[in-house]
C-alpha cells in the first residue's frame, strides 16, 4: 500500500510520516529499560487484614453477602480502591470479625448518631474498626427495591451519610455506570472530592474505536464505520466524541453521539489528511491538524454551526499538529517541529502569541509529542523520546518545568482523568502494548486492559446518568 507523503523537504516528510505511522500502526514492542518505576504495590503488614502504609484515610467495606448485592459491593469496593483516595482495609472472610457490638448509636444534637453504653445491640462495632485503622466504613444493603449505601464515620461513631438509589437490573446496559455513580457518591460523602468511577476511556484497537469503563470492564465497540478509525476525542459533556476516519489517503473527521451511535461528518474536512481533533471546553469549536503537500498546520472550525474554518498556524518550514485546549478555552498547546524535532508549544486560541511551552535542551532532548492539558489547567502531559524509548512526562504550566513519570518499557499517549491526578497511557512494560493507569500522587500503576494492540486512549469527563446511557 502506498503512503501519502506530506511536506516539501525530505526532512519534513520524515517527521510527519513518523507521526502518521504512530497514528496508523501498532509498531513493534521494545526491550524494557532499567528504570525505577514499577507496578508492584506495597501491601503493608499482614495481621489478618491487609492495608498499605500511608496518610490517606482508612476505609473498610463491611463484609456482607447476599441480598442480591454481591456484584454491587465488589464493583464499589474496586472503584474506591482504584480511586487511590483511601487506604482500603480488606477484612478476612467468614465471621472472624463481628459487625455489631453491644454499644448502639444515640441521636446527637447535630442530628447524627453517636455511640453510647447500654444502647441496643446491632450497631456497628466502632471501637473495633477504629483499632483496625479505619476512618470510614461503608455498608451496602437492600431495603426492598432500593439499594442503601451507609457511610459510617468511625471516629465520630456516627453515620456520615446514607445514599438510597434504585439500581437497574444487572442485565441492564446502564447497571455498571449506575453502580460507579454510587461509588462516587460515597467518595464525595467521605472526603468532599468528586470521584472518577463513573468515567470511561476510548481507545483504538485494530482500526476501530472502543470504550471501556475505568475499572477495565464493559469493553464495547463504538465507532460506526468499517474504515480505519483513530484519534478519538471526547466532547466536554461526554455525550459525543470525535474521531478521524482514514480513507484513500485522506482523513475525514466525524462527530458521533455516544447514546444513539448517530454520526455526522465535520464540514470542510476530508479534502486533505485531517486528524487529531480536539474539542473546545464549551463544545462549540473543534481544533484539528491538516496535512497537505504544503505542510501540516492547525485549524479550527465552528462545529455548532458547521462553518467558519480558520487557520491558526502557517508552518512554512515546520509542521504544527496535535492541539489540546486549556480548560478555560483561552490557549492551545500543540506540537511544532520549528526547533527541528517536534516539541511542545502553546498559543492563544486565536493563533496568536505562539511560543515554546515545555523546555528542552537543543541537540540533547528527544522529540516530544501527544500533549494533553489537564482538566484543572495546572499541567500538560506528553511523551518524549528518552534514549530511543518513549516516556511520559508532565509539564507544570505555571513554572514550565517538566518531570518524567515513567521509565520501565515504552510509554506513550497519556490522557488525563477528570480528577487531574490519574493518567491512562500505552505501555509495553508487560511485554506487549496495553493500557495502563498511573496515580500521580501515590505512583501506583495498574493495567487497565490486558489485551495487546490498544492505543490512543482518551479519558472521558465525569458521566452523568444521561450521558452514560447505552443504546
């Protein structure tokens, strides 16, 4: 199959071709480097329970079974573990730890309940769980057709909050997302921070776009095309996504509704090689890369009215590609080859004030690609060539300093979770290319999808009940 070349000089053809090959091909695996990062987790000391040393609040899932809620408890427990906000305490199975004590709750003046001697039996054994290092205990029970998640504050010996929801049947396509939202509500009640359980990740495998829950379950094909699709990107509301469809040497950009699967072509695309779409935060504008015989540059189009194509860069002797908007929509980070090798630049959203963003040492630092701005606006993640192997880096937007996150194997294409502390990325650290997730606060790394060939991940915003519906 003949490949379309882009650019005037041979050097520029090589650079853009390398980018397109990265988008279009899987590429061979590479030997692991002797770096220090690891996916191993310090499991702590074993004394009948399992915990990890640290300063995060301890949380225990009460070991109930039955009531048709076993799968709900498993999903919620995994979500709270994967959120990396708690030291999750795992109790031994069986009846070796009693849930209840002879102390029961009394109503406090604040409207909660506190433990007092002589109360009725059946209250939570707060002293026991406090001795085990728990700050919170979560109990999931059923009351008729309603699922009740009761969050206990161990130190206060009281119920922090009870959440009552009617979950879909387990066979319903929306069941897992409903349970994920329940986990997020429990997290919010405990520490006041929104969770990321009710999120999904798009990725490309075998030229198709798939989506998967953040816990690695419920994988589904979502791209509505028989042609090769790539570069998926979520809309800010989570209701739709964009992707590039490759055909006859040209790239067409499409918008697709997540719920219905309906797709529409983006106006003015398909006449050249258009790729790497990116939504503005307000959802009205799309930025993308366009490669022609004259080079590769960045454009925007008004997708609300399907009009108003605007060119942002004029490369002349360089290429500009891979845009990503800042959360306020005022700036765009992108890749430019103007220093020779691709590096991370930034400009105003109208194309003015273009400047180097991520510092590098000329002649020493390798090529940098695939930038993505964090949802909190404080960081930009990207990958950079280090001694012939790609590694994930993070740029501090305020100080413009960079730090390397990975060192084991080849690691690339980072994408932010909506909490701005987790990143999904592609790595071959296990011997083949698959999706992994890293928590920047703890350094914990876990596999998301243990299948080879997954690439180009894109993490969704938090999905509400309406946006997560599946046809």
